[in-house]
C-alpha cells in the first residue's frame, strides 16, 4: 500500500485524542453554528493525481447545496460549505478532517474517493462524533458508525462484473488479469475477486495479479504481459487502476494493438468524467461496472444532467456546458439529499440523531430510486454494466432486477460477519 501506514493511522488517532483531551472537541450538536447557517464540509482532492475524478464531486455537492438553499435550506438554515483541498495526500486528508470537525465544527462532511483517504480520516470522524458521506465504490470489510457509504459494495459491482464476463452474454471469459493501483481498495477487491473466481472453478493459473503506484505512467511492460496472457484467447482485464494513471494505461493498451475484442477491460474507476480527457475511439467496447450512467433514461436524470451543465456554465467551471455526469457524482449528489431528509426527520443537526434518521431513507436519485439500509450505513442500488461508446458515453449491456442489498462483508472472504448498527451495534458474528 502506497502512502499510508498503520503508523500514520495511529498517529492520526493519537492526535485527535489529544485534541479532545485538551478541550478542542465539541459535542456534535454544537456543530450547526451560525445564526442562519449550518456549516458542512467538502473533503475532496482538488489537485494531485485524484483531482481528475474528485473535482467533479466538489462541483456536484456545491450544486446540491445551491438547490437546497434556493428552497429555504435545511431546518430554516442555509448550507454554508467549507471546502478544503487535501491534494491527493493521505496524511493531509486526516489533517483537513480535523480542521473541519474541530475548527470549523461542520455538521456533516461529504468527501474522499480512495479507500486510503477514507481510512486516513476514519479515526478522526469516529473519535470526534463526525459524520462522513462517502460516494464511491469501496472494498467492503468495514462497518463504521461514522460513514454512510452511498457507493457500491463488492457484491454491487465487483462480483456482478466478473459474473457478467464469465457468462455467455458477456463473452464466457476464462482468464482474468487483475490489475490495480497499489492501495487498500484494489488489494481487498482482488482478494474478494480471486476468492470468487476460485469458488467458480477458475484455475489459479488463469488468474494474474499486479499493482502499480499512484500516478504510475509507464504501462509498456505491463501491457506486454497482458498481451502474452491473452495470446491464447479467452482473457479479460479487471482493472482497479485509479486516478490519472488510467489515461496512459488505456493509451498503451491501444498502442500495442489490443482491443476490446482481444481482451476487454472491465474498469471499476473509469467513468464518463475520466473518459472526457481521453481519445475514446480506441476504447470502444471496453466495459465498466457502475450503478449509474449518464445514459440512464429517466426524467429525473435528464433534469440532473441539464442542471449540472447549467451550473457548470453559470459558474464558469472548466468544460462548462460540455461537462458530463457519472456514478460517483450521482452518489455524492443524493448523499447530500439523504442527509437533508434525515436532518428534517430528526429535527436536529445532532450527529447521533441524524445517523438514526438515515436508516431506511429513500430518495428518487437521477438513476432511479435508491434506499438506505434499515440497519447499517449502506445503500440498496441497481447494478449496471456499461460498454464504452465512441462518444465517451456508456451503453448499458446488463442491469440487475431491481435494487441489490449491499453486503459490507463479502460472503466469499468473510461469510461469518455482518453489519448491523440497530440490533448489533456494528460488526457481528453470524450464527451458524
């Protein structure tokens, strides 16, 4: 894992503990400060390797705040966003989280993208009764009272993607190259994927696994390995590459003459927003697993897309009216509204009260209705597999029947564990 260690994790925990002991911390109810405003945090990388993805999450959160404020705010208070830039630096994520909670006293924070940034801030939020809405797919194996996960768990993305590739409809692939950025999500995701593939009878020799650092740019050797791996046919790539490394990877894949017909790439961190900066002509036919696409045909999605284009143009954001929407943006957007609904149900900004009020909430999101779990901090979502088109949009080639319940602990690696904050107060051991 790059850039983050147990030492860093413990150091952040200790620092927060010292702050609380010195009287720096405040009860959560006191965080809704200001005569007519409530402060909320936005914790996304606006610079560095992850900015390619995270800037848009900042933008869509700001749009949601503007919409809510135009209709009177939350409990009569206007939302006052406090935007910070942790700059793709995992230690800085923890520092900025402490600033938001202890200095700015925000009522809630919307932010993070990578699991390593989430793990960095986790002790800060848990030790200071903070609340984080996390909008991106994650690796599971976590059940924190401080985090609401509006992105997908492995059974809502990773496993359905592998199942699709193995199916007749998806090409009946028998060899799997697991390629990812070297941090928590890809390694845990691939542990789960490997366990699933082995359980389905895929020989261990038919599974390759490799990792590169954040911001890795030279994929010549790795793509050469994939080319040899795929030479006998029946091979695909499951990619957990993140951030701006996707651009040189896809470019090199095409440079070496590989196409989707040869070895399709199933990506878990490439969406419409990342494709905006790529030449997509050579990417046609490659795949991605998400829970929303801009191409989803619903009345609320058409409204959402146009609203974001208008917002980008009005605020002179880079790309203006040509901006696109994607899955993490949708998850960030409805996360803001779920928090608003919970506050109004609780009639309070107090974190404990809001947390309880989130359970079971529903919302008509751009891609269709979503539902928060009645007992934990995860989201029921549709599962979609999309195929890249020449214009950088996705054609949906597979869709789940209805909403899929999230599994915080994968049945392939942790079948004995569950997550329930209503009856079990967190992670619990399932009865045999």
